[in-house]
C-alpha cells in the first residue's frame, strides 16, 4: 500500500513539474491571461456554486434563561422545527374561534381547536331539541296508556317518532 502511494505521489509530482516547465515556456502575456482566467473561474465558482442558504432559513434568536437577572441571547441562521408533527383536518368549514395555546401539552380528548359554524351548530342544537321533545311526548303517552286514557296505537306512534328523531339526530342517545 505504501509503495502504491509513493508511486502515485511521484507520478503526480513529475506531472506537476512537467506542467510547470510547459507553463514557463509559454509567453509571459499568455501566462498572465491564463492566471487571470483561472482566478476569474475560481471567483465565479464561489459566487455561482458557493454555499447558499435555503429560502426557509432565517435568523433565529435563542434565549437562554438562567437564575438571576442574566439573559443570554444567541443569533443563529437556520430553522426551528417541531420534534413531533401533527396534522389534523376539520370535518366541516367554519371560523376558528379557539386554538390551544402554543407549547401546551394536550392529553387525549382535549380540545385543540374549535371551529365555529353557525348553521351546523344550529342544526345540532335543533336535533338535540327534537329528540328531547320526542322523548317527552313518548313518556307522556306511555304514562297516559298506563292510566288507561291513551290507546296503544298513540304510544306506538310516539315511540316511532322518537326512534326516527334519534336515528336522524347527530347525537347517539
């Protein structure tokens, strides 16, 4: 391995010596032109292919709090990303009326955001009210039937109305 490296190194050295000898034999004006052209290529490559910052990179200030009244800040170039990403979509359109505070830890079942949609909310409350009315009517007819003042047919009709109201309602009760 060492012999191979020495052989490669000696061949590179002999090649560079030959190149330097050829450069010395060129007219000095051409040497200057070649040198300026190489310098221009190096400068252009730095500008064209140099390290570019992504458009998403921005100056970020990091605050480090410590005990006492000392506050350390550091300015860096980069991006801040969440360690865990969560994407959620709403089932319907509306205006966001509540969003959980940034940085808060939420447990399963807690509200992340609330979407206000007046027509859907009105339909929801109306369906709940319809089920309540159908339940009250059925209970009243059942009580009248037990006291022998209502027919079985009216109780069955009210039970049917209650079943339809529960089936078409948005609430499972």
